[in-house]
C-alpha cells in the first residue's frame, strides 16, 4: 500500500452571484442540480498529482455555505477564472495565515501571476499537466517552491484523463464534460484563450478520449459535452476523432468556430458520430463589429449561408453574441437578436463585453481610462465594467436582459423551433431558460416586467 505523504485540498472558489448562475435560479432551471459544470480543471490536477498524496476536492460553487479554511491539510491548490479571483484570494490568504502552503493556477492567475503571488506561494502558469506535479514534488522533497511553474517549460506533457471519481456527478447539470483539445488558432482581441495560452492548438490522444468515454458509458452516460475552446481547430484531427468515436454510438455537443461550415466531409462525420449541436461564437452580425474585434477570419455577410450549411447536416446551433463593442447601439443589439431568431438558432447567449486581464482590449480600455472597476468579481459577463461608447452602462445592461427575454420568449421559441419535427430537448431548454428569467425578475427584481426590445432604451 502507498504511504500517504501529505494531504492536498483542491478548491474551486465560489463564483459571484450573477443572473445566470444564481444558485436558486440554477436549481430551478436544472431541476435540482446544484451546479452547472463539473470542475474538470481540478479533476485534472488530481489526475496529475504524484502518488502518495491524499486528495480532496472542494467545489464551493455547489455549497450553500462557503468553505471554511482548516489547517488539516498540507497543501491547498486553488483554480480561478477572473470572476472567481477575489474569493480565491480570500481563501488563499486565510490558508496561508493557518500555515498551509497555497498553489494557484487557472486562467486568472496565469494572466496576472504577480497579482496572484501576493496571495499564494506558487503559481502554475497555463496547463496543469506539467507544472502541478513538479510543484508538488518540490514540496514532497522539501525543496523550496519556485514562485512560478511555467507550462511552456513542459511542452511534452500530454492532456490527461481527469479523476472524475472524486466528484459526485449528481451535483452537476453537465456531469460528464470531456476535453478533447485545448486552445484556438484565432486571435480575437476580447478572448482570453489566445491571450493567455497563445495560439497553439493542443490535441489530446484519441485513444485516451475513447477510453474516458467508454468508462463513462459503463456508468450509464451516453451524452457528452466536449468542453474545448474550439473543437475544430484542426479539421483533419477532428475528422479522425469522429471516425474513432462513431462506433461508441453516443450523442455529443461542443463549441467551435464557424469555419467548420467550409468542410462538408467533417460536418457529415460529426453528425454520424453523434453530434447534436454546436455553440459558435458569432459575436455580432454587424461587419464593423467583427472588424473591431479583430475577428477577421470570417465575414459577417456570410453568416446566414454558413449557419444554414451547418443546420443542413441536422446539427443544431447555439449562437454566442457579445454586446458592448464600440459599434453597438440599442438598435444594433436589437438587430442581433432578430438575426438570431431569423437564423433559427435553437439557443443563444448575450454576455456583456468584458475586458479580461491579459487581453488586448483590457490594455486598450485601461489606456483610454475606460475601465470602471478592477473588482474581478464583476468580470462575469453580466456586469458592465467599462464605459461603453454609444450606450450608457444601464442601457447596455438592459440590452442584455432584453435580448435573453425576447429570444427565449415562448412565441420566439415557437417561431424558431416549431412543433414538428419535435426538438424536445431544445424546447425544454428554451422554456427552462425563460422560466429562469421570469423567476429571477419575480424573486430578485421585485416582480418587475421582463425587459424587451419592444421598449425604447
Ligand atoms: C465550462 C465552462 C464554464 C462553466 C463552469 C466552469 C467551471 N467548472 O468552473 C460555466 C458554464 C459555469 C462557465 C461560466 C462562465 N465562464 Co466559462 N468556461 C467554460 C469552458 C468552456 C470550459 C472550462 C473547462 O472545463 N475547461 C477544461 C479545463 C481542464 O481547462 P482549464 O479550466 O483552463 O484548466 C487548465 C488550466 O487552466 C490549468 N488550471 C486550471 N485550474 C487550475 C488550478 C490549479 C491549482 C492549477 C495548478 C492549474 C489549473 O490546468 C488545467 C488543465 O491543464 C472554458 C473554456 C475552456 N475551454 O477552458 C470557459 C471559460 C473558462 N469561461 C469563461 C468565462 C468568461 C465565463 C463566464 C464569465 C461567462 C459568462 N459571461 O457568463 C461565466 C462565469 C459565470 C460566473 N458567474 O461565474 C472564460 C474565462 C475568462 C476569464 N479570464 O476568466 C473561458 C476561458 C472562456 C473564454 N475563452 O473566454 N464557464
Ligand atoms: S474563435 Fe473563439 S476561442 Fe478562438 S480566439 Fe476567437 S473567441 Fe477565442
């Protein structure tokens, strides 16, 4: 039997209370699940932890009461998106006061390592696979921890299979996410993926993906979300993956860029391997906005034709748009929602433009004095944290809500989804989201009417 060397606690800090992730709203729209997405990042950290460590994962996002730091472990490792950073630092400070060593990683500490180092002993930059075991080995060997473990120093470390056995699938709506690749070859100026990880597209070994799926099938899972940045960053590899997973007879969904519409062979292989739907970052149907966002690998004028092509393969589309670019007005935001309805998207989302640290627009807005706050908790896509150009902050916030409420209104759902052929899951998701907004306005906004673009700004 392996001797226990030390105790390790991995923590997913609470996300701030934003509209879409308010715990009571989540519980309502997910019919009882406590969280949306299993924290795969920590399950990966657990998977690369060297033998001999006793591991516990604490997911604050599914807890009613926050986690209370206790000095009953030797090391705490905390992951954070930007919106989780404030809570992550509170936990890190509290653990350090108790004399526990703290390691931080994830997208925010990777973007701002110097800031994170004010609260922890070491930062793992980028992917955990190479960095995290080395940090733990240094602790186990009694070596001094380096301040920074940089993933670029471990280029050979492969993407591993996460230890999902340490989490309870019943806690999550998406209880079986699978990461097949990381990164994106594009360079949109608002996106943290190329800003923090560069543009190198990293693929996981196909046999390890297939094995992870087979193991999940044994526990009754047959629907998978591929939680990639861009499933189609390498068409040849994606085609091979589809061919290998086809015999598993599964259903899956993922996100990718719209250039997939160029490749009929890949689209057909995706559908044949069980692809039901794709989330595509469209940002805006306005060509000026795409230019502003440096999303120059595609022309907005070609969107409808590309969307129709993907839909013709019987793959449903979820469009992701962003509100708040300098070109945006109340009217362009309304036009975006009307576009999403006209395009027959089954789902869509409208986050508020957020200048995440590390991105080009963060630097640009900071130089222009347009950042209204650096309270990271507010960097959640549901709060206006910069001064928009053609809208007030209130108008921008209202446009986001009007977009969700108009798009998911049952009449809009009926026009997009029709009754036949019955898209049961899309209907359920649309009604659940509309119900979530209705509940939110009743419960948290004193019963005020839902915003709509039929009103003026
Ligand atoms: C699933 C997902 C979610 C899930 C939950 C994620 C979770 N479990 O916490 C949900 C749907 C809830 C979500 C919400 C949001 N998300 Co999100 N999400 C993702 C997505 C698609 C996959 C995350 C994932 O599981 N990745 C797989 C893991 C393995 O990758 P990873 O987290 O990067 O982890 C690796 C490294 O970063 C590192 N690492 C990570 N943590 C740690 C910890 C330690 C200790 C160490 C050593 C290393 C380490 O090692 C890991 C393995 O190599 C990513 C995009 C992506 N592909 O990563 C966006 C992403 C993380 N989300 C993002 C954003 C912006 C949001 C929202 C703010 C969006 C919005 N407007 O609503 C909200 C936040 C809402 C809120 N109130 O909190 C951004 C983060 C930007 C930023 N700077 O914070 C991302 C990167 C997408 C993007 N390109 O912009 N999201
Ligand atoms: S295509 Fe998507 S993932 Fe890639 S850089 Fe642009 S926004 Fe980011």
